[in-house]
C-alpha cells in the first residue's frame, strides 16, 4: 500500500469514527431533552395537584388531570401517564407515588426508566427495577388486580 492509499484509508476511518461519535451524541442529547421536558411537565402537574389539594383537601380526580394534562408544557414527552389518585387515601405518606410514566430510551446510558410524581410534589427518575419494587410496595391487592384487567 502506498502513502496515498494509507492517507485515504486513514481519512476514511477518521470520518467514520467522527460520524459514529456524532450520531451517539445526537441520540444522547435527544434523550436528555426528552427527559428535561418530561420533568418540566411532571413538575407542573405536581404544582397543580398541590394547589388543588391545598384548596380542597384531597388530590384531584383523574378526570381533572385528563382535562389539564395536555396544557402542560412538555406533556407530549411524558407519554402514557398513569395517575393513581383512586388509590390515595388519608393514610398515605408524602412518599406515595401519585403519577408515573415509563420512558423507553434509545440511548445505552438511560435504558428503560420511569418518571414519577410523589404525593408531596417531588419528581424523580428511577430505573425500571427500582420503580417496580417501589410500586409493588405501595400497591394494594385490589389495585394490582385492576391493573391486570
């Protein structure tokens, strides 16, 4: 192989490497933006729920959430929102999961994760295994049965 061919091969490999890095960076950035927007939407939902709870003494019904959720900035990034108000009673602690949504990431960094809203308005992200264990601790047998149907 002469020096010209070596240069062409080196340049080709360099372009391929930079392309792979750029594609990976775009995927990670897109996932980061999606997470950021979903967090904003869930935080807005939390503020709305806390205001409703302060005024009326209970969490809003699911119909109320369905009416307002599409007006939340970033709501489209939440995906399928699961709202657990039916299972929240006066004995629940502030750590109770009020709403959650599963996010499937195309990035190797994030994988399947859940965004959740606690009863006290906190928003957090949990890995799938952690989330499922936490939810299983909080679900009543009746809720588990209804989720299967």
